[in-house]
C-alpha cells in the first residue's frame, strides 16, 4: 500500500482493514478489473479508494499538477456522491489529489469551472456526468480507472443508458471496478461487455448478515403506529436516528408530528432541493438534529456518525430495501438497532420479509409511558453532571436554595425541569390479540341420509344445502356434514329433524326432480377420504382428440344446462326453413367503364335534343331515361317475409358458482310478446304470428337481414 494512503488511514483511526478492503488491495489484483459484492457498512468506499491508488499514482507518492481527470467515480444518489467525495478527499489529501464533484441539483457552472482548473478524481451522479461529457466540459481521454458504486441501484433507477454511454466513451485501457451489494443478470451483462477478464470478489458469505444490528418487530394496532414510533425514539434516546417511510406524504406528516412533540427532526426526500437535503444531513452530523424522517433515497451508502437507531415506519417493499435501510446503522463495528413497526394486518408480510432476508427478529411490545418515565429517572441519576465539582457561584446558589427549600422540593424541581426538555410519551393501547378461531360446537345426535347424486352429476354442498332446507322444511342449523362422493352424497341431519325430513319426502323419497334421499341405518363407513379419491386414475397417455368425448347423461327434462356450447350446438335441430336466396340486383352486375357518348348514341338513348329554355326559372335538368320493366328492382314488400329464426342462447352461460341453485334447474320463461330483454317487438307478438311488431321495426315487414 502507498505510504501516503497508509498515513491517512492511521490518522483516521483505521488500525485494521475490513474484509472487502483487504480483498481488493491484494497485490495480485493491482491491475485487474474487479466485480465486487459486499454487504452494506463494510467500507466499500475506502476499499475502492485504496484499490485504484496504485493505478493513479504508480510508483510515486504524490499527484502532479491537476489537469484532465485520472479517475471517475459514479454513484446513484447525490448524498452518496457527496459522501464519496468527502471520503476520497481525506484519503488522498496527503497525496495532493484534487477531488471534484459533479452532482445533479448543484450549480453546473461552478462544476465546469472546477473541471477547467483541473482535477485528479471526479465524483458524480450519472445524469450530470453525462451532461458534462456531451457539452465537452469533462474530457475522459486520460482516464485510468472508472468506478461504479452501488451499480445495482443505478440500474434500478434507470441509469443503464447513461452508464453504458460513459463506459463506451472511456478509453479501452482503463480499469473498471463495479461495486454492488448484489450481482443481478444486468450487472453481469455489463461486466461481460465492458470489463476485461473481471475478477469476482465477494465477502458476503464470510459472516452473518448484519451481525452488529439487533432486529426488533413491534406489533401494534394501526391507530397506534405513530405513537409507537414516538415512544421508541424516547426509549432509545439515540444521538441520531432515521425513520424510513415509503412515500413523501408520509415523510412530511411524520416530520410535522415529531416537531410538534418537541423532537429535533429534519426530513429527507426526493422533492427537496439539493441544498435542503445537504443541510438535513449536516444537521444530523453536527448534532443540531437527532431524528431524520426519510424515504429510500437515504437507504444507500449514507454513513452518519452515531446513528444507532433505524425505525421502519412503513414496511420495506422487499428484502433488499430492508437490508439497505437497516445498514445505515451498525457500520464499521458499531452496534445498532433496527425496529420494524408492524400493524396487526401486516404481520404475515413482516414474517415473510424477515424469513427471506434470513433475519431473526425479537417481537416486542411498544414501550409504555411508565417504562419511558422510569428510564428517564435512571438516566438522570446516571448523568455525569452529578460528579462534577461545583464552582463558587454554583455553590453559593445551592446554599441559598437549601436555606429556602427542602431537599425534597429541590429534587422534585430538578426532575420536572429534566422532563420538561423531553417529549411526553404517548399512550399505547393494548396490543392486538391474535384472533382465535372459534371452535365448532358439537352437532349432537344425528342421522345420516344418502342422496342419489354425486360428483358425476356436479353435486356441490353450496346448492345441496338450500335444496334440503327448501324441500325438507329444515333449518340450516339442523344440517351437519355434507360429504359428496362419486355417485352419492351423505348428509348428516339432526336427530330431532330426521323424522320431519322423512315425512316431507314421503314414500318416494324425491327431493327435486331426479334427486332422491333415503335414511341410512348406520353412519357411512369411511368419510375421511378426499372427495376426488374415488375417481379413476387418469391415463398418462394423452387421449386422441378425434374420438368423441363422453358426456353426462341427459336429465328427464332435456339436456343439462352445464353442457358446453359445443355440445349444445350438436343437439340443436336443423332449421325447417331456409331463407331463399335474394334476387340478383342489376346493381350487383359488374359495371362497365364509362365512355363519352357520341351524338348518335345520345340520340338513341335520349331522343333528339331540344333547345334549352332560356326563360328565367326554367329547369335545366336532363330528363331521366325510362327504366325497362325487366330491370326494375322488386319491392321488398311485394313478397311475404321469410320467418325469422328464433335466437338460440347457450344454456348455462351464467357462472354457476355465483348462484345457489342446482346446475340445470328450470328457469321461468318470459311472458308472451316479450323478448329476452322484456320489451315487445322482438320475436313473436301476443298473437303468435310472425311480424307482430310495428311496421318497419324489428319483427315487422322488413326484409330478412343478409347473413354475413
């Protein structure tokens, strides 16, 4: 490692490199292209800064005068780009590097001036960097290394075209380093296209996922979700905390509510300007603010000192968002806590997220006001201010207070003043209890009946139940289990209602149409088998499509309504009358090309020309030639209209699952003189004769429509 970089690490407090930093600085990888994947908080920024050190400096210890850029670092977000610039600035400070940023939302003119003055390393976001390249402000001809930080996030944000443009514009001899938390197929494709024999480096499997982060899940009612967040912030009292939300509207609402509760809070979302976002992060760094409410724009790469608590006000969309959000804490060996706020209805989703992320979380209750107030007293007693020696003025004031007030009154006032500077905890309702499934009461003494219908005739409990209630005069509570078998169905009837059902059935035992029922002397032997177990096994060979398929037998009243349209069409009788072909019109004959008639043809057709009448108002129209009788068009009313065929509707077109009646049950017919819509004029009138509608209307004397 170059000595100037080693000195910078020592001054910064780095006594040992992380796994990813040791891997990328291996001597055998000094000139190789790298595809690196490591978990968040593992020091990737310093890692690729050390990895390109030998490429930029070579055998020298210091950079020469700043001219064209030697390295280009691309980051997905403005905050991450600014953080990378700060990290590389102190890392290369002793080497005399000039690090310039090109970030969207900042003044582009100042960036162009900085590039004109010269830079060794340029850090920026994809859109702004491409804009400078296309305008000629950023010259990449001397580039030796290009780094893509959080490459998977840049692809998710839609920067693939910009990345490929910059990678294609860079010199072919450059080193390309791709750092990504995951390596999806799109990243692998870019690596294959723009890297030369890239070496795969991964350190994710060397340790547990986020071993320095304690995960907790708080199950609350939906109305108490924000109260739980306030109490968690009061309970942990972290120097810096981040509350993540999924939308900008939620960020604005939470920030306003926290401010009303006396918390020092800032917000961070995409709708803010770059200056506002920079000021928010700076407030967290210098301690002016202790809580940041942010969207996922702050979930990648941002490193904040003393960030000990992450709260997910809204559950993340996927496991990657969960890991990156939580990765803002527990960085570089520090401990942190990640808390998920789980409304009662979102508990299954939270369990899936934790399972897919391979994270074990402790399910806890939201802190109560009593717990927070007791913790305030402990913190007050443990404050080091009690151990400091008083000054002369403080000692004089203490003596005066003791002469005026009792020690108890002074201690109470001290506690009240301490709590006055803190936010009051919120009342939390009882956590929602898991809804236990009510146990079904025992049915009691019963008798079993056998129905003569089963799966072969589409028997289902949802229409057998109302059939039994209607035909047998039973109540729903008097019917127990309904077990549909292959050709029969077993029904459990309460003992008190069995005699009534037998009386209703009579000697024939008919429930409805072809459905009969009889009482069994003993319960059926085996009711535990599944309803499909009695069906014959299906042959593995595919049946021949040309053979006719078997269909269920027809009932006594005709074909069943559940037959398909193909079957219904096969049963449809041939029409007894076919409409006669329409007479050929003269206009249907092929037309001859029009020719200019000469005088003889005009005279033969129209007669001798008459002198025009020049009187005012005289008609100048040409008389129409007489049409021969043979060419006359027959009147549509001169012949009796052909009888209209009655429209055939496919039986059983309605969805059987949406009605509680037996498939194939009879339906009421519409009254005479009314069609399917209930309006007169369609089909036959009340007299039963064709053409009973109005003249010229539907069903009148109009000619039959031509079939398409």
